[in-house]
């Protein structure tokens, strides 16, 4: 099984960025934990981050073309703005789970809407970085 974990804008700064909202763990910490979990299931994990919408769209297309079985996606702020990412998810067969570290529904109103969630299998938010593990488990245990 091949799983792609995608992270969008500003998530490269996890650990330093607003730790009261996003916590102190870095993206590298999360990647190490997810790699361990995927190894337990003999799955391969590809973990990526970009601040650029078009790069994320290209990676979503590539996932479809290279036989990825599932995408765990924290789209960051593009969650609330990107019709391009929504269309990319709608245009592939690979299932996508949307993950947010914070509870977007408890925050500013502009964060309450996800343009992507209607095209995803589901959305996990507000559980901190554990949301990544849970989404990955959903794919691995299926
Ligand atoms: C991360 C971001 O960068 C924000 O723009 C989203 C999300 C929430 C998170 O909680 O992981 O609004």
C-alpha cells in the first residue's frame, strides 16, 4: 500500500508557528511517527510539504498516476480558498482525508468553511497532530 501525506502552506513552520494553536511538534516529528506506523503495516509513505498551490495540485495528479492508495492532506489555508485543489481532488479516484491540527470550527468564521471537505472521504480536526495518525490508520486498516 502506498500513502501520500501532503501538507500545505506554513506547515513547514510547525513547532515555531503559533505553538498555542498548532503545538510544539515539528513536521519532522510527525513524519517520523507516521513512518513508524506505516512500517508496521508494510506500507510505503511519502511525506511532502509545499507552500504553493500549483505544486500541491501537481502532486495530487501524480498520486493518481502513480497508484497511490490514499492521501492524508492538511491543506492549511488553501482549505478555505482553493477551488483548484477542490477540483484536483474531485478529478482523481484516490481517496483523500482532510486533516487539521486545530478545530477550524472554533476559530475565525473564515476558517469554518472547507471548500475541499465535500470531495474528501472525511475531515479530522481539533485533535492536534494525532489527526494525521488517525487518518493514516483509516487507510492502513482498510
Ligand atoms: C492549518 C492552517 O495553516 C490554517 O490555515 C487552517 C490548519 C487550519 C490546521 O489546523 O492544521 O485554517
